[in-house]
């Protein structure tokens, strides 16, 4: 990993660090939500810490704070605040957390827009049969239980940093989410 200098204070920092040693927000070389907010992949995100970091970015990059800045700085800040907002929203959605984890495990510099559905494995026949059965005969409680099982499996896979496990959980979660929406519409 190469080092670069903070443009504001010329302090060396890692390309994966968003804030230099002097507290300046530096250009991002990633759009992975976990890297932007300097968090490790987990489903149990510390919401207080996430909010603190989000609002710290907002205090520095908000257009109201940069009224006297150059056009170049304003454009830079606008780009970064957009990345921060997208990352913040992503870390509040279970499926996006799972996708961000996959990308983080593959390469921490990959952002969510680089996630490819082609990496998601096919589900086994038993799981698909269970989905079909729940569509026709399942109760909301049955579907809630399956959802809980999938989330527990996803959490375990993230804790173990198992790329294959997280991808498999994404496939399962996608089907279960569709089933939950279908039941809500009825």
C-alpha cells in the first residue's frame, strides 16, 4: 500500500485512511462504505459511531462551510459529500452491508457500484423448494423465521470473513426479501 501526502498539511497518510493525522479529510481512493467510515465489516454497526463520523464529515465538507473556498475545493467537497451520503445510506441496509463486505474482502478500494450480481452463487434445491413452499403455504411467522436464519448465517459469514458464505447469504437474502414483500402486498 503506497503512502500519499495530505494536500492540506503534507502529512503522509495511507491511501485507505480518510482523515490525516491532523484531522483533515483527504481525497478518497475508495468508495467502500467500511473504508470511508473506518469500520470493519459487521452487520452490527455501531450506529452512534457511524453517525458521529458522518456528521464530522458534514461539518467539514458542507457547502455552507466552504463559501469562501475555490471552485476546485467546492467541487472536490461536493464529490466527497456525495460519496459519504451514499456510504452512510448503504451502512443502514442489510443487503448493501453484505455487498460492501464482499467488495471489502475482495479489495478494500472497491465501491458498491462495482458489485456484480454474477458473483452470487446459485441456491441449492432445498432452499429454493422451501421458498416455493413458503410462497404457497407459509405464514408470516414462517417467513420471519427464515429471514432470521438467513441474517444469522450472514452475520456469522461476515464475522468469519467468509467470502463464499457472504455471497451465499446474499443469494438467500434476495429471495427471502422478495418473499417478504410478496406477503406484505397480500
